[in-house]
């Protein structure tokens, strides 16, 4: 029953990591492509030119996000494997030092020494490797995120997020499309910023505002540069 509960927790955490990759992929898709299409729209009114620039950005961004996520997660998993090997060696060759590290960490956190000693003995007896890995390196064993899963989540979510600025900039009339796209993008970034904050436990208002402001700032910069080029 306990094993099943732990397995469910691990699966939930792994799913959360994939959801995080998907949310960030969608956010990057919205932010990157809105910057591209608004910049090009400021330089030219040719809808097809704007569309091609945005489409090229979607292709490049999709591949870049997927590969970046794959490499990043793989590197993280490799680091965890190395940390696990180091702890195995340390426990085999210097168990008392590892025991004392865990004990002293609990005492430093305000746990009474007698209770800290009892807790350390129980946890080290049950799972010395898992305990020392968690306390020294801050992760749980057998809790790796799938690099392929994270890459696929980003690969699918980036173009999904890109659709909003692409549709807005190409479907709205030329005299309002930049303003309409900016408005739609700000709303979408508020949603992804809120979602990312929910997942990470960050302050919802600050994270949402930060995301929207970053998007507006990006669009202002690309619009300004596009206007100068098109002048």
C-alpha cells in the first residue's frame, strides 16, 4: 500500500514536470512569435511576408525548444546519476560522516537533538542512500523526468502557443492587427504566467504581471525596430 502511494506521488511529480514543460513551451511560442510577427508587421503591410516570417519562426522555435528541453533534462538526469554514485561510495567508505551530516542538518533546522538522532537512525536504517541523496543533493531517487516526454511536450506546445499571434496578425484588418495581436498576446501571456505560477507555487499576481510585462516589452522592441527598418 505504501509502495503504491509512493509510486503515485512520483508519477504525479513527473506529470507536473511535463505540464511545466508544456506551459513554458506554449509561453515561449506566444512570446517569440508575437515578437517576430509584430516586428515584421511594423516594417511591411504584406500579409504573406508576415505569415512566412512567423511560420519560419514557428519551425525554428519548435525544433529549438524540443532539443533544448531534451538536452536540459538529460543533463539533469545525468547529474542525479553521478550524485547517486557518489553517495553509494560515501556510504560504503565513510558511513559515520554521512550519518552525522543528516543528523546535524536536522539539528540546524531546529529539530531537538534527541529527536533528530532518532529520526536519522530510522531513516538511515530504512534507506540510507535515498536519505543522504535527498539531504545532500535535494532530489528523490528514481524520480527522473523523461527527457523524451519533456521534449515532446515542448515540441507540441510551442506551435500551439504560436497559433494565437499568427492568427491574430494575419486575420485582423491591417489597420488594427498590431493592436489586436498585442491585446490577444497580453491576455494569453496572463493565462500562461498564471498557470506557471500555480505549478511552481510562486506569487500569482507578480508572476502573471511579470510575464505580461515581458511580452509587452518584447513587442515594443520588435515593433520599434520594424518601424525603423520599414521607414
